[in-house]
C-alpha cells in the first residue's frame, strides 16, 4: 500500500507539471493581445477571435475524439504526446504570422491539438485514484489553470516582445508531452477496455446523473473562459481609467495573480469535494463566483489593490469547482467509455465559451465594464441549480463515496 501511495503521488506530481507546461499554449496569444492589437492593427472584435479560435479548435478536436472514442481505445499517454507536439508546432508558426489571416487558423489548430491533452490527462490520473479522486483531479485542473496563467507571467517578464511568449510556450508544451510518455505509466485502477462504438458519444447525456453533472459544468463554463480571456483587458482599462502610472507589465502580473490563484482554488475544491460532497462544493463555489462577476464592475477604475482583491476572489472560486464536474462524470458514466464522456462534456462546455468570449467586447461597448461581466452570472446560477437537483437524485449515492 505504501508503495502504491508513493507511485500515485509521484504520478500526480509529474502529470501536474506536464500539464502546467503543456497548456501554456492555450492562452499564449490571449496573453499578448494588447501587443498584437497594436502591431497587427486589430479591432477589439477581431482580437477576440484569437481566443475564440482556440475554443473552436478544441471543440472540433474533442468532438472528433469523442465520436471515434480515441481517449478509450488508445493509450492516454500517446494521445497526450501527439496532442502536445502538434499544439507546440502550430503555435510556434504564429511568430511568422503578420496578421489575423494566418494567426486565427493557427490558433484554431492549437486548440484542436490541445483536445488531445486535457481529457486524456483526466482519465489517466483517474486510473491512479479511486479514493481522493476529486482532490487529485482538482490538483490537475489547478495545474492547467497555472498553465493558462503562465503566459501572462512570461509576458510581464519578457516585456513587449510577443514572439518571446510564443516561442517559450511552444517549447514548454512540447516538453510537457515528452514528460508524460517518458515518466508516467497507467495506474492500478484501469477502466474497462473499450471497442470503437460511435453511438456511445450520443448516449452520454441519456443518463440523468451524467446529464445534471454536465449541466452544472456548462453553467460553470459560461463564466470561466470569458473571465480568463478578458480580465487582462478589463484590468488594463481599469488602470488607465484611474490614471495609474503602472505600465503593461503590471496588467500582466495582476492577471497572472487573478487567474493563477485559481490553482489553489482547484486544490481546495477537490478537498471539499471528497470530504463535504461534490454537489455542495460546486454549488457553493458557483454562488460566490457568480456574485463576484457582478461586483467586479463596481471596482473598475478604483484602487488597484481593491480591484485585485475582488478579482482574486473571483479567480479563486470561478475554477475551484471545475474538476469536480469531471470527477462526477468518471463516477457516473459507463466505465468503459469514461474518456468519451469526459471529452463530450468538455466539447459542449467549450462551445459555450465561444459565445461569452465573443460577447464580452460588445457588452463592454454597450454597457461599459461596470456591467459587462455581470452578464456571466446566469451561468453559475443555472449550474448551482443543477447541482442541487443532482444532490437530491438517486445518482448522488455514487458520487464521492455517497456524499453526493
């Protein structure tokens, strides 16, 4: 037992490191949007497509993977390697782009390949944990959160040369995939072997428990990526509104803090999910994050410390519940097709993010930053409702060892 414990924690640490490295390409272009807007002469709407394209690419890759059951019929480690190397390669090509005509397709391709990194990693980690799975997956999603925040740190350290951000994140993503194949094996709790069955993707949501878990996730995703994608613009504009003398590096560091602190939120969400129940944890986190999405507008242009305080509370809670939705799917779905179920859940969730990322500049233009983020609040409200329904359903006895 002691040897098994050492093995699973070693796998958790290594896979977390690999995901911190591997997911940096996700937000590599978003982190340098202020520079690209100036160099490529982009409107706010066109600039938003640099982020939207990644989401659409991820959706396309995830849908293809779920239809062909790739995460269930292929070894997750190999899928992660191929996805990492593919994402690193197409992301690196961005340094030769001179405008959105090439930049947007390359961002789409980056998201497409990253669909081979995120879902298989969740399944791979689940083979190492039966008890404490919520905490383990929470740590993994926390690693992804840090990976998403890292380009903002690289941007702050690297000044205004956006190509440094792109090259650095590409190398880190490739390294992450190599680390998975070289140092991480499947765990002692493998899922049943699957055979190719394209019908399985369409049957995932027929189970009421899985459907409610996914509905909670969809509400969560309505809020999450719009906040991650646009906080740097919100914070930059807030500093300008206040007449602050801080430069672009301050906006980058502040955004890294607000997004990166979500890594701690994921860990706490995992601990609470395993010990207090996943439905209680997710409903609580969404109630807090939804409230923060409304309050953040009232500190726009206010003291920098206050903006970062409210932003950090939002950043902590907005992602703290994320891994628990995936953990519930691993507990409730057909065990031979957990990878397919996870990938489909993520595909639909990321489809919703396209809408909110695209809407944010229009909402800001019509309602100002005072109210723009408040339009995200219905998402977590719907998600919390779904979690309370799941808590009182028969499926709850299969979640978190009966805690629901």
